[in-house]
C-alpha cells in the first residue's frame, strides 16, 4: 500500500473500486482534478471516503461541492457539519445555497445542482489555472439505476431511456461527469459507512413519498427485492444489456441512414421500404444533425406516416427548421 493509505482502512470495497478504475482508465485517469458532489447521505459519503482513501494511489486533487436546498430545518446545520468534516481532512469545500424558486420541483433542483457544479468547476479551473478540465463525480449507485429504469419505464421511455444512468457523460460538453460507484448498490454504501464509521447526514425529505423517486425507492423496490432476492442486481444487468442494444441499434441506424442518403437528402423510395420503427429512428438521426431539440417518438411516427402516404408535404420543426419531401426525396432544412 502506498503512503497515505491506511492498511486498516483498506477494504474489499476499496479494492473493487480501485481495480475497476484501473481497468477503465478513461473514467478517472492519474493526476485528475476531481469535484465530488456530496449531499451528505450514505451514497455520497461512501464515495467521498473511498475516493479520499485512494487519492494517493492515483494522485487525485479532490474538492467537495455541497448544495443546500433549504428543504428542511437542519439544512444549514448539515452543511456546516459537512464543511467541518472536510476541513479536518484538508479537503477544499464549496457551498451553494438555493433559492426556493430554484428547487421548487425535483427537475428544477436537479438542474440547479448541475448548473452550480459547472460554475464551481469553472471557478476552480480558473483560480488554479488548470490546463485540463476537472472531472465532476456523483454518488449514483446501481440502486439509483434501477429507480431510474422504473421511472423512465412508467413515463413511456424507449430503449435509450431504459439504458439507465451513464457511467460517463458530459456537462455542457465542458466537464466530464463520472459516476464511479454504479458498481455498488445502496446496501453496499450503507455497509461501507457502517464498517468505516463514516458520518452521514440523511435528508429527511428522502422519506417524502410524494416524490416519485422516493416512492419507488422506499415502497416498490424493497417489496420486489423481498419477493425476488437479488432483483436489483438483475435489473442492473438488464439495463446494461439494453444499453448495449441501444448502442448497436444506433450504429446500425447510422449505416442505414448513409445507405438512404443522396447528397443532403434521403431517398424517399428506399426510406419507405423500411419498417416504421426503422424509419422513425433514421429520421430522428437526420433531424438531430440539424435541429437540437428532441422530437417525441409519437411525432416521429406521425412524420413517417405522412411521408409514406403523401407524395409531398412540409412540416415545421423547432428552431426554424422544416421537414419537406416530394415523390423522390426527403430534406431537413432551415
């Protein structure tokens, strides 16, 4: 074990995460500056503790960001105690306090957190004159993955929505957004905190069953886990399968689009020989190249029906773009 890592502190969880990161070096390379989003709950505290114990092995520079939503009476106290915890470990701590209108719903609160994380990352990079971007990391687990799967399934998401939480994505194309502990479940993070005596500050609003995710977390998944032990792990395996299937479908759709292309247009006759589902996927790819706003599956299917049944037509798209077609060709233009 290298200097700075206590042998007494090194657990099987450390070992599992360390080996996983070594086998996926693009996630968090050596000498990376890391900004960890820490709510104070068991998942983010387990993440912070594991990363802190391992930083000497990877030469990471760690900062912590905490967002105070002011959702309960002890919000400010929790933030101050977390700040003290970080100070004792000599970890740079950053705090943002939300206005009530900014976090008046789950969606708004999530957007606020990511906006503040990006602003904090930009501030750190500028202050330290960093040549490379920071990586922002969050404490999402495989249990979060299962919750997201059920939420998206209930909302009617297609394959890409059922692919779960990505291990690596990007925040406004500026910062890597990494979720290192998707390999652990919430039961794992609970055990990590208990085993290593890690303090947690559990937000009481996590028990509010009016919040959809909380209802799935506290009511649906535990019952299914009781009925079918190991259920959450099997959902995670299925999510990974769906993700791989979506990636395969996307690659094949790109090839199909190229086969249908004639200069800047799509050959309508060839396009109409494909299944409706394939046509919708290909049309979505073509529209996304020019029009940023996502088109719903329902609308895409409707567009395909019109293109199949009518020999010419025009449909207005977001951001001033138009979908037009005639007997032979289909074109997306501004």
